C-alpha cells in the first residue's frame, strides 16, 4: 500500500506538467495539492492550542467553537476559548546570485524558479496552520535587502507571490551578504527556510550559519542544483560561461569530467559536514526531479519543533 501511495505521489509531481504551468501561484498550488493528496495521513495538524475558558455565545461567533455537550447539560450557548501554545515565525530566505538562473535541458525550471515555487508552496502550507511567514531576499537593481515582515494574514500569501513573481537572478556572489542581512534583521528566535545552490566560497558563510545556530534559530537548508552540475553530462567541447562574473572558457568535457566530479563531491561533502555539525536539516533539491522530498523534510521538521 505504501508503495502505491508513493507512486501516486510521484505521478502528481510530473516535471512535464510543472513545465506547462505558467505562473508561480499555479505551480505552488499544484505542489501543495499533489503532496497532501498523496500522503497516507497528513501530519499537518496546525498550530498547537490548549483550552482556556468559556464565554457566552455572541451573534457572529464561529459555530464550530460552540460546546454542544455543555448546551445539552445546561441549555447555555458557550464558546470555547483557547490559548496558543506556540507563536511560530518563519522566514523564507532566497539566494538570487547569478548562478541561480541556470536551467539545464532536463530541468522544469531554473534553480531560482524551483526555489521560488517551493518557497510559495511552503508559505501556503504555513499560512494554513496560522504560522507567521516573512520573506528576505535581494532586490535588483539596488542590491538592497527586500524584507517582508512575518504575518499570519491570508493576504500575506499574495504579498509574497507578488514580490517573488518577477524576482531575477543576476549579479555576482550574494550568499554571504544575504546571510548578513538575515543576522541583522531576524532578531527573535525563528524558523529560517534557506534556498540556495550554495555555490560560493567564503569563510563568512560558515561563520554566519554558526552564528544563526548560536542565536537559536532553526534553519532548514534547501540546496537547489541542476542535473548538469551534479552529473556533468556534457560530451562536446564548448564554451562555458560563469553566470556571476561573466568569464568564458573553452572546455573539453571528456578531459575535465573526472576532475570536475571530484571537486564537486568535495564541495558537497564540505556542506554536508557543516550542516550535520550544526544539526541543520539539509535537503538537496534537483531541478529535474519531483520536489516531494523537500516538502516531506519541512513537515517532518515542523512537527518536531511544535
């Protein structure tokens, strides 16, 4: 039965279908609906609350909160009042470095497009459970931080979509700078959902993640990569261009593949070790495959933190 449900879930996440959906909103809703529909039983229970007290019913109150058993015993219409046990603030942080605009021939979107789609899907899921969601990223052309404060309002969904819809990937390395914005702007202990290809070499990046851990933030890392970066499937000599600094170089893939894959594995191992040492969940999201694993990781960690 589990295998059948898993197959059904994979079918709902057909990359070909994803590529035909034209708006960020449509893609995000497709992911959420397919994911929740494909699960045995959703672990998505919403914000944790506990009963506080009764108060008399007033016209306009939500009838779902009426205590019908009390009414049967005493003929009184009373509303149950609850107290929140948790007050969760979640920040979506998206890297817009030039390398994030790469899209290979097998991908259903660029790395930035996949990041934005997952971010909006998770925003929708979080708002459904009354979490407060905010956004932090870079904005062209000033390269200043774009910061949307967390809110539980349903209008927040459209606010975040409007900000992300036309957000471009451009320019040089921005990851270290973006992390500094995170440290400067997020003061209260929060959950941080971080989307990036992490393709930037800087001691400041390691130090920033260490500081986020020290400050008590719960970080989930979604490392978004293209198949071309992971497998280096090229066979013909071609000119390769660095999307962040514009440098171009003629490369023979047959001669470069072994060394490239060795260096790439070392690059991945370094980040795996870092996030393992910091106890930060690290999910590799490939742009040519179904992103259900990323959503599963989020729900698993969200339940753990409740």
